C-alpha cells in the first residue's frame, strides 16, 4: 500500500508508524485477513485483503469500530453529528475554526486546550456515564488525556481532559477510515481471542496477525496479561502452524534492558525480523533506546 492510513482512535503504541516495516513482511496475496487483537485498527487499515475478520476483548473499542462502520456510507452525516455535539458542549474544534482565545493561549502556552475544554469535557463525560452513547465515547477519546479509554471500578469513564482538539488530523483520519471500510467486507467481533480463532474456518490463503498485549509493558492495555497467557498464545500459534495456517506476530522482546525470555525461547523456530520501534508507554513518554521490538512469522519474506 502506498499510503499509510492512521486510525481515528490515535492509540499510543499504535502500529501506524511501523506499518511500512511490517506490511512488507505480510504474504503477497491475502484472502481473509484475521486480527484477534484489533485495538485501534491501524494494521487492518493498511493491509490488502479480500475480506477482514477482526476482534478485540475490549467491548468499548469494538463498539467504536462498529459505530464508524454503521456510517460507512454516510461519513458527512457522521462528521456533522460529531461537530454538533462538540458545539453543544462548547468544546474547541480547530477544524472549523473554534479555538481557544489568544489570551488563554498566551497564559497557558502548552495547555490552553485543556484549560478551554475542561468544563465542557466534564459535562460530556457525565453525559456519557449516564447514557453510554458511543458517539460521546468517541469524542471523549479525542479530547481525553493521551486518547485513552479508561473506566473506574464502578464502570464510569474517568479519564481527565487532555490538551487536544478536534483538528484537521482527526478529520483526515475519520475520512480515511470511512473510505477504507466503505469498500471492504469487514466483520467485527468482541470475544476472547481463543474462542474467536476456534470459531473460524481458516484456509491456506488466509493470514492471521497477532498484536497481543506486551508482557513487558505497564500500560493500561497490558495490565491483565501475564506469563501464563503469553505461553498460551504461543501454544495456540504453534497449533495453527501445524494446520498450515500463516501468521505474523508483533511483540516487544526487550524493554529497558529486560528481556521477554518466553518470547526469545519460542521465536527461534520461525522467521524473526527486527522492527525499528519508537515504542512509548502511557507512563513514560520518552523513547527507550534499550527497547527491541520484533516481528515473527512463518511466511517467507517475498518483498523488501
């Protein structure tokens, strides 16, 4: 693919910036692209296939993808409805020229959007927690800190406002996502990846891509992953390979000098490629040069 599409969900750790490296290692021809750990969706958005079957255990992210898919033939209406909501809550929207006043920009040079949007964001967050309106959830993701989805123990969305805005980048990402899905056959699922895989009839021209939670990461997304789940995943992949199924896996081999020994022991039986990564965690925004990300596959490299 000549143009890398960015997901409109803007995940930290998203594969958007790595797709140029990863996609060239995929099979040349894919009938069905299967993704058990969907996340923001940047991988399937940048993969050529005849059909897409994608899944995530996080129900809210699947609901967001399904929301977009429901408007795939009406993207202008979708964007208009989002902007109407933004106006209702008096949030900034630099895409249409609604921005913070100059005096606020001068007083809070690096945080003026957070200051300007704080009250409206809180009201919108309260509205979402009382309604579970998925459109509100998407806007909370856009205006919230680090574009995260986070809930408290009572199931209430509790992320604070971020210094962000509905800008041209957001508009472009929505447009690109909509243009892609309007031309594709996509099925979205919300279940444990093992059940998701077991329910599928995977054929020789299909390809399954894994981007699981990283064992070495402390981010919110990875907090429920442990060594037992790591080994279970690799056993699952080995079983798929024994059935002649093609796969690819992205993972973090080393972080801050700490090695994932379960991964390093397992991956030697397959083709392993180093990925130049700019992996950044939610908790530490510095790029870690001691990190090493890898891509592992049973597909022979056919493109450079």
